[in-house]
């Protein structure tokens, strides 16, 4: 639904049982402050986005640095890390649900062999959200890695060689030469993944359905529930406006940090 249409419907009482866009003013926005689920949904959304994006940025950057090294057979490894990008999101979600299955999943089978108690990954209030984060990292980290790798491979070699001649260690070269050079690309990758994480739906729908309870119900999934399960289209539109605002806050912060660095 286009944002303009959602914004317009947020001021109406449009539902599936009453498909008339009657004007109700700010009633739906007042409902946001009285809805007992909204605070928990916002916290879940923030935790999911922060954990997924930060982890993907770190892991993706490390992978890119490793794949940018000149070593024998590196092209094969680069192709291997592209495999998650070739798998459809729904197929990846189904695969992760099978892997994390309590009774027959490979993850529990492996940890049982090493003597670790088996866990109910997708039904536990404490493990369900981290499980979704891990599944999202599997598809998100390669995206960051590919983008950062492109930036690394286009870098000139002279600054790196000059830093090494001056006695800089490998860690210092990465910190003071390589990372500043690929910061714009990394910033773009973080923005891209932030938007994608806020829009995440299929993974949550297939793995947990927003449960247990509302422990994995993000704002995007809560919009789906209100519109398609409860038929409250006008309130779902109000939540969509809230999603745009919630997404704009981290994106604005990332932009300000990147702009300040450039200045």
C-alpha cells in the first residue's frame, strides 16, 4: 500500500466489515497510545533490527576482508559466499525451520551428540527472537560482504603499501586505511540492510508466526495481523505510518554519522 494511501486511511474507520472510509480524525493515533501490544512490538522491532544489522555489518565486513585477500582458490570461496543470495527467502526460512526443529532438526541433533541439552528454539520466549536473528544473518551478512568486497577490490593499492612501509601492522592498516576508504560502501550496506530488516515478514511468518505470544512480533508483522487477520485496515494503516517513522530514525542517524565523518 502506498504511503500516501496508508496515511489517508489512518484518519478513517475503514475495516473489512465496514468498507467505508468515514472520517474519524485522530482516533487511530490515540489508539496507538492505548494499545497494550504496541510498546512490546516496538521493543521487539528495535532489538531485532539492532541485533541483525549490527551482526551482519560486522560479519559481512570481516568476510569481505578475508575474501579480498590474494590467496589461491579465493574465487571459489567468493562464489560459495554468494549461495545464500541465490536462495529464495521463503526457501531459506523453510530450511531454517527444519534445522531448528525440536525433535528432528540438525541443530538439536548435533548439540545432543556433544552433550548439550536440546532447546526448543522457535517456541522458547528467550530463544525464538535470537533464532530469527541468526536466520536473517545467514542471508544478510553475504549482502554486506559482497558490497564491501566490491569497495575493497576497487581500492588503490598505494595507500596500503605506504602504510605498511611506514611500519603499520595489519590491524592498523585495516583500521586507519581500509575501513575509512570503504566507509561509504559500508554505510550504504547498513542502510540497505536496515530497510530490509524492518520489512522482514516471511522469516517471521514461517518460523514463529510472531510467537510465542508476541515475543517475535515485529511492527511489520503486527501490521499484517491487524489488516489481514483482524480486518482493521485503518488501524493497520496507522501502524504503517508508525513503521515509516520508526524506520526513519535509525536511517537518519546513520546518515548523520556518515555525513559527519565525511566532513
